[in-house]
C-alpha cells in the first residue's frame, strides 16, 4: 500500500481556477500570466540561437552570456534609479548566479540546499503556495507569521517569538504576491536585525523586482550588505519578458552558498534549455527590453483600477506585481473560495481567493485579479463585474 507523503495536499488553486475559467468560458484574471504576445524580437533571438547551433546541453550553472546579462541588469536598474552605478556591486556571473528552470525550481532548490529534517522555516502568510510544500518535502517545518489585512506588513515581534533554535531560513517576497505590497527600507532593517540575532538565512523571492508603481522602488536584498552574505535571491524571466510558459529563472547567492546550491541543482535540474538562454542573453543586450516594465504595468494597473470604479468592488492598494486585490464585502458575505467560484461560473470572471495562501484557510472578503492582460480583456472583465 502506498502511503502519501502529502495526505492533506490538494491541487494548487492556480490550476483549479484556470481550469474552471476554461470550462465555463470565463474571463480569466485568476492565474498570473499575460494574454498578449511577448516581443517578437525575443522569438527571433531564440530562433537565431537554434539556427546557430545552440541545441545541446548548456553548462550546469547556465550559459555564461545569460549570467553576464543578469549581472548587468543590476547595474542598469541601479543606473536608472539613482543616475549612477558606482554604489552597486552586481553579482559575480561565475560564482554567484545560477540559471534554473523557473523561479519555482530556484525556490525549491534553495530550500533543499538549506533545510535539513526537523529544521524550521519562517514563511509570511498569505504566502505564494509553493514555499510550504517545498519545506515539507525536505523534511522541514513551515512556521507561519501573519501579514494582516489590510496593510499586510510583518509583525516583527511575532516573527521573533516564532523563532526557535531550529529556525534556519526566513522566506520573504517583495513585491508581494498576492497582496501587491512592497517593502520599504525599514522592513529590511528589521530583517537584518532579526537575521543577525538568530543567525537565520534569507530566501528572497524577487520575481516581481521590476514591477513597482507610483515611484516606489524595489529594494533587492543584494543591495543590503548586512543581508547579502546570507541570502538566496530568486528572479524569473517569465515575469520580466511576459513568457511565463518558458519557465526560466535565476538564483543569486554569495559564492559559498551558490556552491551548495549547485550541489542540489546539478542533480535536480543539471541544465536549462540552451537556445532560450542564448536568445534571452542577446535580447537583454538592449536594456530597454526590461527597464520600462514598471511604466508598462502601471498603465495597465491604472486602467484596470479606473474600470473598477463602475463596480461595487473596492480597490485595495497595489504598489507592485501585476495583481490587484479587490474587496467584495459590499457584494457578498460568502467565503472567498465560494465567491470566487460563483463569480467564475455565474458572472464569467475568474479571480484567485487568498485563503488557500493562508494556513487554516482563513477567509477575508478579498480576491486577487491579474491585470497583465489586453485592455480589451480588462474592459470585458469590468463590464461583467459591474453587473455583480
Ligand atoms: N514566486 C512568486 C511570488 C510567483 O508569483 C511566481 C509566479 N508563478 C513564482 C515564484 C514562480 O515563478 P516561475 O513561473 O518562474 O516558476
Ligand atoms: N505566479 C502566478 C500566479 O501567482 C502563477 C503561479 C502558478 O500557476 N503556479 O498566479
């Protein structure tokens, strides 16, 4: 008789809601992916790479050209934000950057690198749904700290109180999925103090690093010397270049942690598909391909928020990511999962409930809507929401 390792685990809410949306033909603002085409120039770069013979295994840590492009991205972003690049120390492409098959596998590999059986990991809830299961799969224990509605910021006293001698890792995610919050410098100061006090490593999920709004800047853990030496940073090309289906990501960590990370990576992944790495590297030679992302998504966010004005939903703050939380207390008193399903089947708009991201499935009257969509899709969704 086979005994399940995960007897309580169901199917991820992303698959569930996208499947329901497809079945009933609803406008799908649930799972986060664009419904418009990525840049055709990127396709040409990949096709060119294939034609030029880049079709066999890539080096285990990733194609050097792509790792260089990732390092250069930090200089370019800093230059755009501050007008000079002298203060930024980009990660070392040889010893600190590893290309992975998506952000999810980068997260899993980092967790597998750090967590031993019985180790505890602090996770802020609501949390992206892969963190907890990855900890459990490696014999660890997820310990949840709360990000409370409506401002969703950490309570550092709670985080300290939850920490024990078994705590080895804290997972942070800013810009934050699903709430759209972005940490300011004070949060990093608290994190640094926390990590020093308890000697805990950091896993920083920065997949939405380039998507922030209203002049708010993303602060990378890499820019904080007191944290950088103990941190794994995860990013994803899926979010940056509108190619979620390509599943290519990055893990950046100091050389001693990267050496350990690659011990796991070499047997979990070995290498990531070659022509897409080469194509991305060539595409990124033009920094304009990624420097305008915040402006692009701010237009979408503002457009969507404007459309919601004609509905009974309330618009919550959104400082980053391509997700907008909408409150539905004026519309229904159902639990978020029930309301999300009824919104999909009866009103034709799919969104993501937050309770599956919260231990104990605590429901609040908010749903997450993805605005990485054509304006016509957002208009259609808003028309339907206005009739709710
Ligand atoms: N972390 C967060 C917060 C995400 O929203 C996503 C998107 N699915 C990922 C990690 C995983 O990224 P990828 O699609 O590259 O695996
Ligand atoms: N990151 C995306 C989201 O949050 C998709 C996640 C997934 O499909 N696993 O919607």
